[in-house]
């Protein structure tokens, strides 16, 4: 095939692929199978590789992502991108209508109303029908250049369809994530024990602002066009004509858009959409009401930040009761599997909640929670969202009961049950467990490796640079230089931090290993008792249980951990790589004046942070608990104490204010 024949075939393939893209992503239909589509795309990729001079900006091959950027450029908008005034009050909407009619000399005013998309505003620039630029709203005057990212969104045409295409045009719309795509993304993140997005808007914004467009391509964003900023196009008279033209050019437009003869019809539309809100495929927090006549837009004008011809009529936020859209299993650092309910986002005490823990399989069965159920949510202790109960719905066909998987959703290892909980048997060979284990390993109470945060750890594990904990100390400067946002100085800083961390106390080393049920305090207790790591590694259950605070469950965890050959090999490799475990200094009896004492803190101390106060008494031999009982020796009370103060008075426990606490710990 010569260059002329290749160009002709490439153009045919581009048009055919974009036509099928438009059918599938905009019109929700298809004429060919995925296999046939992939065959056409592969042919195009092959031809463009063979004849690179024929590759163009409007090629479907441009949608797959590009090498990461170092940062986004700032670019100016054609016209300022304004915000909308908003209200939840019907009377305010009627006042808006009065102001509009006053500004138009009491003419009859018709409106266009549509659901208010909960996504990220985007401006697209087309030149000769080809997409050349995409920008976020930014400060309204200038936005970030996200062209590579918007090209990955299948509902944005790379070339405008039809004959009525202007030389240059700016189009505005909303990049967003459907509820289905949002739940699929959060499901993947939850299974890997990674931070999820609170709502689809945050997910869309986080996806469109990725420096790596390959990540954006994986997030399955969609785009609804809603405004035409004409530069060189035919004159239009109404907003409805704008939307029809955008549809002709190949954009996805909202099928719910409604023409309203007056403001009362727009208000009725608001009530209708609020009733249908739970059935929509995307998240919306209200409707947008716009004056239909475009000349009226010019006459009414704008304020500093918002147009006078439009208003957002918002819904009341959802309260506490919502729907379980999926139940997924999260794998934690210790391998514990926790069922998590993915929810339709709901407002709970002013916080948007999109997932809630279900604790364990027994809890799910006891409350009989299934996918599709209506449930009541509360923030336990005002922090962790939890499902309180199912709200029965008479006559509703329910889904199948939930059961824990037999295989780990991350690494496919066998799942085993221990008491009320299920665990992945993969250990640190399970990527999620390894990521969280490495993160814990480098944390402040452990090796305290400055800069070894969650994102860097995830990157190192995913790229195969860390396969077990000892690999942390194999990392070299060139390894960090392969990661995003690492330059020569920052890579050297990481290497310096690793070298500094090689000297570690026995207490920190024990805690860093991530032994189940062994926190910082018990690590100190074990270090005080055994003095050397070798002594701890050969300790049996009876020896361990003879130590104050070490019970059967902790003893078993320690013996099982050090009895694992892989764990012993990893420790040996660390020592070979220069990790120097320093024994604790010998403690004399008088150095542990609070040995075997149990202390509870409540309220805020003036001269101590809670962590500092706890650490201080633990180093003096005391044990910290979170609740008051007859076994409690002291309750330390600061300002604004909670119910623990009352419990201590009832039980006759010795109560210390801050001054007496200082005396207890020797000033």
C-alpha cells in the first residue's frame, strides 16, 4: 500500500470508527460487535504506525491517553465562565422571574429547564471542526489546559459531525461520571483499600485533572454539552436552537431538557425531577432554569460572577436514608476482609457519605442488608459511617443475600475464617496487603521514613520495585527517578531518608513488622521484656502469656508471625541490607514507676497533645485504655471531658487534673 492509498484508508477508518463511537456513547446503541470495532481500530493503529505522516488530531487513536505531563498550562477562556446563583426556595425562583421580566419591560418570558449536572465545567475549542483545546473552568477567566484528558472522553467528538460546521467555535458543557461508573471506580479502590471518592463530582474533577491522561481514560467519564459560545457560526435566537445544533454536531445532550412557557412550569419541572432523582443515571442536586431567548441574555447581562438570565433551583440534600448500590469486600493491611456498602451519596450531619462499613459477614446477615436495599446511615462517633438498619419496602423484590468470597478479590488467594472475621491467606504477596504493610513499615512510629507516603508506596509496588518489606532498603536513586514528580534532588532526599532509617530501636522494628494485634505500646512492652529480636522470635505462647498485657490472641499472633518462614527470610534480608536493630537501654525498676497501672484520658490537656501524653505514660510502664472500668487506676481529665469523667466518679476511680498528671509523670 502506497502513501496515497494509506491516507484514503485511514480517512475511511477514522470516519467509520467515530461513527460507531457516536452510536455507542452518545446514542446508546451499536451496529457492530466489540470484536469488529477492535479489528478496525487495530487496522488504523497499524497504518498510522507505518505512515506516521498521516496521523491527525481527530484520529480515534488519540483517545487512548498520552505520556504524563509535568504540570498543566493555564489558558484564557473565550469569554468568562460564570457561576450560577442558587436557591432551594421556591419564592426566590419567583423573585428571579420578576427580576427577569422587569429587566425585559414585563415581556412574557419562556424558559428552558434541565437537571443541574454535578460534574466539572469544561470549555472546548474547535477549529475547522477539529478539537484543538479543552480547559477547566479555573477562576472563570483562565483555566487549566486539559486537552489530552478531554480527548479520552468518548462522548466528546474529536471532529464535529455534519456540514454546518463553523471555522471556529467554543462549546461548554459538563465532564461528569455516571453513577454506574462512579460505583465501579469506588469498588476497585475499596477492594484495594485505597481512598475512595465522596461523590461523582469529586471523582470527575479528580479524573479530569490527572497529569497522566491514561488514568483519565480508565475512569470512563462522560460529557454533556449545554452552551454554544459562537465565534464564527450562524446566528441563533434561542437556547433550544443551540442545543439542537450541538446534538447535530455529535454531542450528547440531556434528554430531560424541557421548554417551559413560564416560571410556574419550570417550578413544576423541578418537583418532577426531584421525585425522579433516584432513578436518574447521574447525580444531580437541582435544576438550571435559563431564559430561552438569547437576545434577552444580552439585554439582561451579567453580574460580576453570575448571569442575570439563569438560576440554579436546588433540591434539599438527602438525609440519612439512602440505597445500597453494591456490597464490596475491602482487603486491609493485615489481610482482614471487610464488607463495605457502596451507597448513593447521602448527607449525614453535613458530610457527604458514599460508603459505610458492614463490619463482617455476621453483621450483614444479622441486619439482612442486600444490594438495592434502602438503609439508614449514621456516622459512628461522628467519624466512621455505618449502616444502622434496613428500611423495609413493602412488595419489593430483593436481591440475593450477601456472602463472603472464597477467594481474595485482589490476589485470588484462598480466604479463611477466624472467629467473626475472614482473612486473605496471601500475606504480603497480596498487593493490597503489601502496599499497606510497606506504608505502615515507613510510618512515624515505625521506621519513620520521611517522604514514603501512600502514593509513592502504591507506585513502587505496582511497578514491581517492592515485592517484600526488605526491598524498601534496596531502592536506589534511579528507582525514584522513574516515578512521577521525582527530580534529582527529591530522589536523593528519599535515598538519604532510607539510609537514615536503617538504624532503628527494637521497639520500632517490632511495631514496623505489622504483627496482628501488636501496636506501638505492646511493641514497647515486648522490647522491654526480650531486649533482643532473636529472643522474641523464639518465644513460645506460654512465655508470652506470662507478660502483663499479653493475652492468648496476641501471643498466638506473635508466634504465628515468627513461625512463618517467609517472614523470617524478610527479616534476615533486612539485616543483610544494613538494618541495625538497637536494643533498648536496660530499665531499672525506678524507671518504670507506672508499671502495671491502667490510665484513661478524657478532655483536652493544655500542655500536652493526646499522643504525647499517652506516649509519655507508656514509656513509664503504664497501659492506656479507651474505657473506664473497675480495673482503671487513673482517669486524667482535661477541659471539656466526656462521659468517662462521670464513669470515673461513679466507680470511685482516682481523677487527675493536668497539674496532678504532671506530678505523676515527674513534671
